[in-house]
């Protein structure tokens, strides 16, 4: 066994971005949407509505949550009070506080849809949260496409993020954010894809797997009227779900950055020409079995082991076939370590 210390130039670090379908069964676009009456009627149903790719009643073994829909309101509208003796304390208020903490990271900040020339400061919004099991590191910007349809089916809008027209990344707190606009595949339609006087259609947060939708923009362009009554819970979530179901297209891709270490094992002509294999030396005396191996050794390299300074084996690389090595040959073995 021979050892050689790696030099600085022998190790190169590389990162690759890998994308793939976000939804179950390896599909990029969902066209069928189902909810569960059991979940909707349960304790969680006051806060959000789970959406499945297949009917959970008909196919309970294969139906899994793809995303959830929640309505958030700073006034607590859109759901009933937890306790009538304590007014304005509702699930929608709790949802608003949760997303304010998650996205804005500041209790004094406000949700703003749009930019400096056309914006809306919103006290309510819809939140679409992609199930964490559906994506790896983040949602791939530009892959978000959502079609919403009015109940009569005559009016449709096609939403995407505006990642293709951003010169630099923008952030809310520590989270990347893009505007949800009218368009497709990350490119807005028209000047900016906004709704006049209502700002953008919402915010796209790829690292959180979350899309926030602006009710004012949806109401103006699709007539998706948001209820701010305190008499019913879940009505707004049902309305958005129906618009998604009638639109029959929700596309997303998952993104993951894989870092790799490339380690270059350099075998010069004078190195790694002898072996401690019993076929090469005598186990009792340590002498070479054949005298011609003294000046003309021949060995076959099959494995590269990488050790730390404590002589602990950290990784092993197997060659696809034995590599002949002697004083007349040099070799360069590239080892890729993914993590």
C-alpha cells in the first residue's frame, strides 16, 4: 500500500443545479385536483385545505397531499371567532401572523404586491403552500405556471413568476421573492403582467415553496370575490380551489443544488509501482517473489482510498477495470464526491 498527500490543486469544488418534476408520480403539471371532506371537516380544516392529485376516497393508498390552500387576513375576516367572547380572533388571523413571521420576519412589516410604480399594500391574501415532500431544495423559478378559471369557464388567467425579467434577486427578509404576474414560464405578458391599481397577482417564494396570491388582483381580473364575513370558515379556500380545479393546470419543477468535490489522483511514473499483495511479495520475509520485479515491476490498480491526517479511511473509489502501472506509465484518476 502506498500513500501520497493531496496538494491544493488536486481538489476542485463544483456545484450543479438539478431540476425535476415537483408533483407525485413524476409529473410536472397537475391537471386534476381533489380535496378530502374528512380533512376539511377536521380541526385543520378551519386553517387550510389540502389538495390531492387523486381522489383520497377512491384511491386512499396512492392519493397524497400536493399542496394546501389557506386564506390569511389581518382583520380575522373570512372565518368564525375561536370564542365569541373574544372577537376578531380567528384562524385567518392566525394564518396571517404565521406567514408574516415566515415571510417578512418582522411583525411591523406589511405585505406589498407589485413595485414602486404599481403596488398594493395588502391586509389579506391567499397562501398556496407546496407540500414539503414535493420538492427538494427549492421550487425552480420560471417553472411556476398556474391557470385560474372563473366558475362560468369563460374567463381564465395564466399566472407565472417574473424571474426571467429580474436582473438581480430580490429578498423579503432572508428569502428570495419574485412577483406573480400574468404570463408563462417566468415571463410576464405586456409591460409587467400586473393589474392596474391592484399591483401584482402576488408573491412567489421559491425557497419556501409558497405562493401568495393578491385577492384584489384576482377579483379585478377574474371576479374571484373574497368574502370578509365572520360567519363562515373555509369559504375563501373553496373558491380558490374551484378556480384552480377549473383552470386544470398547475405546473412546478423542483430544484436542487448538488455540490461535488473532484479529487485528482496523480500517479507519476516513479510512484505506485510496487504492491504489498501476497502475489507480489513473500508474506514471511517481505521479499519480492520474482527478481525481475525489482527493476521492472508491474501492478494493477483497482482501488483508490482517501485518508485523513489521522490515517482514517474516509472514502473509497473503485476503478471500472484494473489499471496497469509500471515505471513507463503515468495515470490520472478523477474521483467525484457528491454531497
